[in-house]
C-alpha cells in the first residue's frame, strides 16, 4: 500500500483550528393539529421514539410512539378533567413509558404507567389544593418514580418532591418554601439516585439549583442572578454526573447555558434575538445540545470545540414547547407551532465538515493521520472515517485537498502530499550527525 511520509505531523497538530459541520433539518411533519403543549420526547429500544403531550383542544393527556419504520401511533392516556399539563415522560429499563402531569382543573399531581396498547394505570399522587404545576419526572435505578413539582399561588410556589417507595407508597418533602420558588423546576437523578433540580426563584428572578446529599438533605445554589433569568429550565447530566442546565434569560431575550465543573458554576449565552430562547430542552451526549423556541421559529444549538453552532428547525412560524432527543447522534425534535397550533416533528442530520474523519468537530492532524493511514489511490472500498471525503470510496489526493482546505481555514500553509517526502529529507539532513 502506498502511504505518504508523515514526518513533521507534530507541526500540523499545533496549527489545527476548529472547523464545524452543520445540521440539516427535514421539513417539519405535522403530527396532530390543534394540540401539542408540554411535549416530552424520549428515544426507546428498537429505533422507537416516545412522546407525551397535552391535547389542549380536548383537555387530554396524549401519548404517541414512532416505530422504527417511521410510523406514528397515538393513544389517549387520561381524559378525566383537564389532564396533561406539564407532561413529563420517562422510559424505564424495559422501555415502558411513565408520565407525570397535572390535572389543571383540580390542581392535582398525577402519574401514569403504560400497561399495554391503550391501557394505562393512572393514579393521583398529590391532591392537595394547588399541586402539580411544572411536574418533572425521573426514574431511579429500580424504576421507581421521583417527581419534582410546585403549586400555584395557593401554595406560594414551594419546591416539592414526591417519590414512590414500594414498601410505603408515595413519600413527600418540601425542598424550599421561602418566597415564590420552585417554578419551571426540572429534575434528574445521578447514578446513585440523588436528586438534582434546577428551578426559577420568582421573587428574585434568578436561576437556582438544588443538590440532594445522601442523608443530609438538600444544598441550594444560586446559579445565575443577572436579571430576569431562569424561566423554562431544563437539565441533564454528563458522563461524570455533573449538571448542565439550559434556560431562558427573559430580560435579554436569550437562551443561556450553565454547567458545573465539579467546583463551581459557569454561565454563558447560547443565542439571542427578539423573544428568543423560551421553552428549551437540553440533552447531553458528548456535549450539550439544546432546542428552544422564539417568535422567529424553533431552533437547535450544539456546542462543538467550545463554540455554539445554531440552526433553524422551523423558521417559518413562531415555535414553542420544544422537546429534543438524539438518535444515533442525530437530533430529533418536536415543537408547537404557535401560529397554527399544531404539533410538529423534525429530524436533523449531522453533515460533517470535509476533512473531519473522526467526527469530533475539528479538522486537525488526527484526521490527517486517518487519511494518511488509508491513502491508497485507485483502490475502492474506503469510508469517511478512513479519509474518503469525496464519497467515491477511494482515499487519494482529492480527499487530502478537502482536508487541507478546511484545516486552519485554508491549505496555504499545509504541505502537499508530494512535498512531504522532500521536506522530510531536508529535516533529516539538518539533524544528521556530522560525518554520518
């Protein structure tokens, strides 16, 4: 196999700069008309997608599943009263859907588990006056439900948690109750089943965060108090169990992102515009991915190599109530079209930058090494990950040109393949011992 000389590659590693791919979105598909508030989306086994949402036209909690073939099937979960507000969906280890939600007409917290097609076990969790707002569900390692929620003005918006103990039934605690706190709460659990909750402190218009400590209750952090911030919080954990939060900076019309590095919080702006950044959803998969709405449409952002890249999912209408999952590394999103009232679904496909062989969002020397290792002009059968950026299944000089063009924003300073051997000879001459 012919392979060009790779000396001086250390110089290429020092010069490499980020070069990002893009996400191309399919045309949004209408799932149901005149419905679709509070959508919650999860990826399931066998290539399925699962969706819970509030049918605001009929006042019902609805559920949908998309098969691996792309067909959607819909069911009504609860039609008693005005059910389905703040729907929050999770799948257990067996792929069974669980949903926490509020019955709005009686202000009660409810919970449903699917028993089979069109068959759900529904129960009231908390029927005290004003309960169930902003319900957020997480399942622990045994599959037991934990729900963060708050009340309305009757309950002063206290931040509460309910969880199910198989031996004792539903248990309850108030996490914070001084002032109007607990709005827009979002819950997740660590690998050790410890709760993590982001929420909005309405009285002080700031983002707060609650950490559950084993046997020690809860520790409360103020994450961001730079104005009217913390509405529509959403949370996920990275592989180290560290929290990542997306939320709306209502005062500046921006979607913001906060993360904890194990020692302190960091806050940054993702994007801004007029009425921009509300009803977001965050997913961590190798990095943060965020969907969000605005009066200019529904949007998606991801952070690659330290830089936020955004794309318009549906720029033709006002978007809201976004929900996001990643499926095989590609984003899948539902949102409410605030102009026609429909629930829509769109699929994003990541299109990498030519030259980014290892698909890490950076065109650098590591990608050159992959190209070089598989350099074999005239021999077909190669893939993108082996350096075939022209899609002709051959790794040759044309692929090198694409790598070079996207390396450091251009290829002028990068040696051509034919020159590498000559350069190497020159360098070897400089370091050869006298008289060798």
